[in-house]
């Protein structure tokens, strides 16, 4: 009798464990290329693409989500292969950017009433963002957008634009960086983080045939930028584009933390310090939580999260993860798999 009872108990616990694992990996909606932001009230906001539709969901705890809602229909929306809508939280709302396959970037702004504004064009020159590789960050009411933009006669520069009203309007475009070799790496998504008046931009450069990551800083809100500095000691000489841009965050001391791929390995680094290998894979990203770094990447078709202690957690099949701190003890990871948006909360 005791053996039977123990069997029942263990079977029940096994079922509960399976259910928890299933519930901890939530399918939010059908879609591609999720991007995530958190506002000052700790609400999570996710934007993604579905066909020509820019879609949006939100959550108060990272576990239960609102029903998907439509921001806008943007004909020929680009939402695949690192190219998708971007999102940032401002003091009074949410800013979103999205790019068409023709190379035009449009912004949308959600105010506290929940209404989305009509599209505003971000790039000054028509069809100048043909690669549709862009990033977005905000602090207060200031928003900064960056992207790879076509230069003449050919090649790509890193361009930027600032909004001082939460994404309603945009200032004149700025050349953030122009490579002396004629172009930056043409198909790697750049990253941006804005903190006060400081804007940090990370991008993959192309110098002497090397496809290495560089970091550049603006101390005046993106009006001007200092000299770009290479990250890490090693280099990656490659006759082609790896299509992998890495991730960028800022710690509590205002110091940028980075993660990026070289060949098949994932490296973490701080400017001026040697890089540290942390894994293998691609499509890596980073979040700094309570001054400790959390990383995520794709390895052999699975989404991997690495906690500050170095422990790795496999979240299952998928690609292109994005992570955000919920608090000092938990992060949320969102990713795509077979045209579905997944989310999981991980205890640190």
C-alpha cells in the first residue's frame, strides 16, 4: 500500500513539474521578431511583426499578457532576420519604430490614454535604410534611434536621430559613424542605449577586412559622437557578413557592458578590457540586473540564458532572444519559434 501511495505522490509531482515547465514557457501570439521594453512602473511592453501588421502586447508581471493589439498596418513591413519593430519606454508612454522593405523608418507613440499616434518618418533621405537594421532606446522623454543607412556612392554608415518629445517628432539625422574603409559591416544590427545625456552605440565595423565590434559614445544626447573604440583584443577577418550584431547594456556606474559573437563563440567585454568567452552560438543579447550581467543567445537551435553566477538555462527551441529585468531577482526572455512569440520568466 505504501509503495502504491508513494508511486501516486511521485506521479503527481512529476505531472505538476511538467505543467510548471510548460506554463513557464508561454506562447504569447503568432508573430516574428519580438522586442521588449519596461516602463517606470515595471510594466513589460512587447512589439513584434505579423505580416504587414505591427503588433503589441503588455504585461504587469511577465507571466500573463494582454491580448495582441494592432499598432498600425505598415505595407511591406520588415520583420525577419534581425529586422523588426523596435520599442522603448518613455516617461509618459511608449515609442515604436518600424522599417519597410523600401528602406523607410516610421515611428509610433502611445500616450497614457492608450492611443497610438499616426506614423512619423524618421529617416530624412527617402529609402535610405534599405537593410532595415535599427535599434531604439529612451530615457525620460528623450528617445534615440539608430540604423544602418545607405551612403553614397555605396556602403553603409551608422545614422542616428533624436526625439525630445517621446517619439512624436524627430530631429535631423546625424552620421554617428562612417568607416574609413568605406562601409561598416553591412548586415549586422547595431545597438543603442541612452542614459541621461549619454548615448552609447555598438556596431560591427569593417576595418582591414576585420568584422569586429566597436563602441562609440555621445556625451551630449546624440548631437556629436567621440572616437569609436574596438571591443576586445582579438579580431575576426571574414570575407562576408556574419549577420550578428550583439547586445549592449549600461551598469549602475554608467559603464557599458557588451556581448557579441566572433566566429562561433560568444564573448562578453567591457571597453578597454580583454574579452571573456562565455559560450557558443549566435544572436546574443545582454541585460544588467543589480549591476550583474545576464546573457542570452541561440545555440544549436535552442535559446540559452546565462545567469550572473554562470549557470545556463535552456528555454527550448527558438531564436533571436531579447531579455529585460523584471526586478532584481527575475528577468523575462522573449523569442520567436516557428512564427510564434514565446516568453519565459527566469529566477536569477
